[in-house]
């Protein structure tokens, strides 16, 4: 369970007077769907005790892609507003309103699914209801659990055991705080230096396999150096996204959305690369994806335009459901994993009706929660805060 994925919502509501990057919304949705499919295969691997996830082997790299999208869009939306009418209080409030309602919903669904699973850890140990309620309270306020702590209810070291992928939103919040405090103040030259240093650090981290996993699946646990490795994992793509935004000049390229979608699929389905020497070859591949390929994909995606009504609607739909889909799907994956373990099922061929049902359920639920909960709550909160100003 080391490759805890996460979606980072890179959209913002503070772009009223600026052109909107439709294709980046669409790519964010494609990546969220790939994350869902990756977690299906994580379940197959987890059920049979396999160390390597097959089928969509590098799907965990989607989190790094989301971090980069986040840095790009936040820099684009906010960089030139700080000297006008934007304060740190306003910025933080807008980001909380945009992200936190669905984060709370994901935690609540996590608690419900945990009780449906029987309220037990993976080793069969029963967990007290009070511990689950404490875990839920901590999740709502984004207080991570530490291995062995009373609120670490699943017993496998997750920082957010009711909804594992929420760890990335925890680091997204940290990235937003650091952005508002000082990163936004850096000149483009200083930001470039920071990106180079962080890129060098990420290269050393991945090539030397400092995580010990043979991959970059870090940040999901606070065990040992989990916080610092997760911070490094977030900071490079986030600041790289900012740098791309500042230096961005659009290219003229037809079919940008389909090209970028195909590239993401190819990068994620590449098999795990075994190492035979001191250098972690899988880490080399990961670093090339994050340092080279993801910036190219973001640049191409930001350059592209939707040229027909169907593409525009598809990108809008994918962008709209991407964050709700990611932040609510994993609690149901816990139930799916428990079912796989109970029946000793390890392949898609053995489980395809249930697997398809789980995926369709999550997409439909994400859309329903978007329309019936997330958008109304955000509208209400925005109205309340505007009335106080």
C-alpha cells in the first residue's frame, strides 16, 4: 500500500478576467480517471501480497503531474494580483472554500466505509468507535496520523487512514501557504535557481532510492522521513509549474489534448524497471517523467485549444469531476480491497463486473456530489465571506 495516490485540484475560482485553460482541465480529469484505474490494480497487487503493481505500473506519478498543474494554474491566476486587491487572508480563504468541502466529504465517506468494512484493521484487530471518531476529526482538520497512533485506525501507517490519498491535499495546502508567504515574491531568476536545486534533490532522491520502495511512492505516511520526502516531492513540481507559467509562450499544435492524454497513458503503463546496480533505474525513469515529460505535457496542454463543442464539453466535464472523483473514490477502494482479499481474487478477468461497477459508481457519485453538495456549499461559503467584506 506504499504507492498512495492523490489528486491535487489545480483549478481556482479567481480567474474571472483571464482566459481559461480548458485542455488542462481535461488532462486533469484524464489523470484522475487513470488514478482510479491504477487503484484497481493496486487492489489486485495488495490482495496477493505482490510488491509491484501491474497493469498501470507508474500510475502513482499522477500525483506529481497534479502538483505541477497546481503550481502552473495558481501562479497564472494569482501572481499579478497581490499588489492590487489580493491579501493572504483572501487567498487562503479562497483555497479553503475551493478544496475543503470535498475533503471533509471524503473523510466522512471514509469513516462510513470503515464501519461497513467491520471497523477492523487489515490484520483483523477491532478498532474502537472513539478511535475512528478521533481519526475523522483529525482528517477534517488535516492533522496527519503517525504510525501506531490511536487515530491510525487501519494499521498500515497511512497519514490519513480513512481516506489515504488525502495526504497530497495536506501537502497542497503546505504548498499554498509557502507560495503566499514567499515563493510568489521570488524573481523569475531566483525561482529558476530554486527549481534547479529542488530538481537536483529529487534526482538524487529517486536515483539512489532513498525511499527504499524502488519508486517515488512517498508522502502517504509520516513514518521516518515521510514528511520531508513528501515535501520534496511536492515542492519540485509545484515550483516547476510556477516557472512554466511565468515563462509560458503558447505553441501552435493541433490535437494537443489527445497527444497529451496519450503521453500520460504511455508514461503510466510503462512496466516497473528493475535495477541491477547501485542506481535505481526505476527512479531514473521517474525523474525523467517529472523533470522532462510532465513540463512538456503541461506546456503543450496549455497551448492547445478546443476546436469543437464536443471537445469543450468533454474537457469541462472531466475537469469538473476530477477533484470530487479523486477525493471520494478511495474509501470505496478499501471495501473493494477487502472483497478481493476475502475471495482471493487477483485479476481483472476474475472480477471485471464488480470492477467496472466500482469505477462507474465512483464517477457517478463524484458528479452527484459535485452538483448536490460541493458547488452549493462553495457558493454559500463564498456568499457568506463576501457579505462580511
